[in-house]
């Protein structure tokens, strides 16, 4: 449903701005939603890869009709702390996109 190609996952990885952009675009293309938020990250305790430490989280927000924003953050703390910060950042981003759109 998200329309993320295997090639994109192989090249950019699951935790990347291109992947979350494709996820958000896929939501809008394959549903009746007018607003999408996509998040992919490494909350820990494991899963880190070179260049993407634990706490790396990529976000994409998109409005049907074109407005799209992406952001990558590196949150400190344990798995729960990374997840909480991700939720807060994602929701704040939704508000920002709605205000801008």
C-alpha cells in the first residue's frame, strides 16, 4: 500500500528521508487521506548501522496536493525515550504542515 520499492530500500535503507517520503506519498496515493505522516527509525537498543546510530528517526509529512516536508532527528535516551520524542515531533510536524498548507 505504501508503494516503497525494494530498490529504494536496498539503496537508501528503511531509515532514510527518501523512504519516508515515498511512504507518505504512498499513503496519499492509495487511500482517501488528505494528510500523511511517515516515520522510520532506530529506537534501540540494537539496530544501529554505520551512519545511523540508535536514536536516528526520519520523518515525512505530506498534504494531498503537494506540500511535503522531511526531517531527520537524532534523539537521546533509551527505546522508550526515542519513541516518545518521535511521537511528539511527528505530531508537532503535523500541526506545522496544516498551518502552512
